[in-house]
C-alpha cells in the first residue's frame, strides 16, 4: 500500500469520524465470540485526540513497515487490515475513532469501541525521536 | 588445648567444610532416572510455574509420574529437541506437595522427551522448520507484559516507545526509560525477547539494557531498581502476575491503537478479559514439541498424556484439573478465548471454541461470573443453552 492510498484512507476515516457517532451497546456475553462492545466514559478521554490519532496512527503504520524489517509481520497485518477497514465502511467509525460495527478483521478487533479501561501512550508528545511524519528512525 | 585435640578439631572442621562444599554442589541430589516414571523436558522459564503446578499433580497420582524440566531458555529447548541434544547437569522436578527439587541427570546425558516454548519454533535462531517426526502442540495462552516497579508512575507503553527503549537505550529519549542499567532485557534465545523483537522490529541480538537471564530475574531486577521511575522489563504474564506486590504491568498500545490496554479489564483485575477479547496484543500460545509417529501421535506415552490434557485431545484424570491449574497459573485455556491467531503476533480473528469454557474461566480467575450456573443443559436458557463445567455457555 502506498502513502497516497493511506492518506486517502486516513481522510476517509476523518470524514467518517466527523459524521458518525457510535451507538453504545451491551457488553458481550462472556461465553460468546466477540460481537461488539460499548463505548463508555472509560475511553471518552480518547475522543479529544481522536482525529489526530486516526491520521497519525495510519502514518505510523506505514513508517513502521518501511523502517522495521520484514520479520515484523504483525505490523504488516495491521496495516493491511487498516486499509481494508477504512475503505469498507466509513459509517463504522465511532467516538474516538473506534470501530463501531461487528469486527471481522484484526484491526477492527483491536480498535473496536469498548468499555475496557485503558491508558493512552501519547507517542507524539513523549517520543522526541519520532520522525516528522510520525515514523520511526532506523536503529543506530 | 593440647596438640592432639587441636588436630582432631581441625580434622572435624575440614570434614564439615567438605560436607558443606559437596552439598553446595548438589552432589547428594537424587538421580533423575531413579524417580517414578520420569519425563524429561527443556525450554523457557516462562513455562516453569505452569509445569510446577502440573508436576505436583502428576507426582500425586496413584501411579506417580515425575515431570523433570530444565529451563535454559525457550529456543535452547527448541533446538535441543530438534537436535536431540542431551540434557546434562541438574534439572528441576516437583514433589506431590509442590516443592521444587533438583535431581542429577545421567553423566552421559539424557535425551529430552519434550520441549516447551512461548514462541513458534521458526522464530528461534537457527530453526527454519520443524523436522518430520517432531510435532508442535499448542497449549494455553500466555501474555507478554512490559512491567515497572510498583513505585513507578508509568501506566502504559506503545510499540513505538518500546522500539526506542530497547532499540536505542539512552539515546531513544523515551523518558523515563533512558537509563540502560535500569532497562532489563533477555537474550536472543528468550521467547519474551523474541516476541518483543517481533512486535517492535528490534532484532533480538541488538536489544539495549541488562540481560536478566530468566523471567524471574527480570522481575527481581526491575523490582529492586534504585530508580523506580527509570526501570522497565518484560516477561511472561504469569510470572508478572505472581509478583504484583513488587511490579506492575503496563497497559500496551499496539501500533494502530489509540489507547493502551492491560491484559485484564483493569490494572488490578485477573480476568484476562482484554486478551480473550483481542484488545491486548502481546500474547502467544504455549508450544510443546515432542516426537511423533507417522500419524502425528506423540510417541512417548507420558508426554502424550500431559500434552493431550492441555490440548484437550485426552481427558485428564480427576486428580489433574488441568483447566484449574492453567487458569490459576495466570494462563488462558484456548476454550476461554474469543479471538485466535495462526502465528505469533499474527492477525487476530474472532473465535468461537467448539466447547467454550469462558464462564468457568471467569469463575476460577476472578471468583465470580455473571453466567448462569447449571448441572445440565436443561437448566440453561436458550441464549446459552449448553451446560459446560457448571455454567451455561452459548454452544
């Protein structure tokens, strides 16, 4: 996936974010597969940074793929999924940029709207050696 | 004191010193091959707590079996079983009371019957594929946790931050983790380091920091750090969970996530909810490697039994409650997972186990569950119609 495509996908996500709100739903039964989780106050603090995060995270994916060696398959998977997700259904973007539809891909699973408590690590604010585009420099 | 008495005292002291020296060298440890039905394994230290629980139960069986284990590192174990490298020196085993003991391996060495690892074999140095006749059997899920001293104020870390901490050390400027004496790592044969390397892209042989050698020592080095704010390490979740009095797991924010998640629903819970649901990224399955016949069946019957108990291929005896042992150890049986992946840190997919045990997992791990209790399926609602392990499950 090239940078232009990712920029388009990021833009699509941003537009969707502005247009949509997720609908809180019941937390899933413990005994069934993942269907959908609720967005609650626990993650509401993420919402303020959501717009920037959507773009920055997509950029990070791309840069990480270029910088890291080919063995980092996990990152490759996520990046591939991210593109497919964004293109698939922009209406599934919920508060804070979370994925508000039943997740079917890896990225949708890890970014879905959830009631789980979390602690954000602000890469942009805390990692001064991130490249200007949010990417990672090569190892020394 | 007369000269003759003085000489006698000196001889007695020398004898005592020799005895102490011999004891210190473990010269009086029991021979491993004299223990009841010994089964020899080698691998990572991450699996040792789980094998300890299992070993105690096996030793307590009416026909006792002795689980013997040497833990030099995940990939050293994987390579040993592949190359049939003989175990030498001493190894651990567990009594029925759960006490870890040491036994002497045969002088000529002992071929391993199994190996265990927190990573797939091909991630190990020098391993491109498992040879025919060697099977890979997946056991319970284990998490890999970044952790800090309890006195640290840090709550989370991202993939990118870990890249700077372990790839650059001080020069990564990922405050507060910039003191390489307080950045605790492992080596290239460690499953923990392989997983962190796979996640961050930092080659396993280029990690910055201090090599702790084992999961347990990683925890103790971080816990005892003089500058709590600067200290960080990584280890298997069950080892970290067992030491929550001194170290604390950081929430992990995988690339693409906008927030970091703990393995559990909260920093203090034990429910592994975020692993089971897929929000916590750093987890793998435990791998058991053992020799197999042409049908893929493990040839050693003792190994076949206990690996089968973990995989579900063989029902465990009542005296070996494998689900309880797994859950109480901080691992997750695959029947309690709602996501799956086909390779270490690979893409996640929604997962519905054939015989789920999520309710039972929650009950054992946390002491409570919202699932309906049952004695048979007739008592279960249509929304969760199957009674499994005493609780109504969806299938």
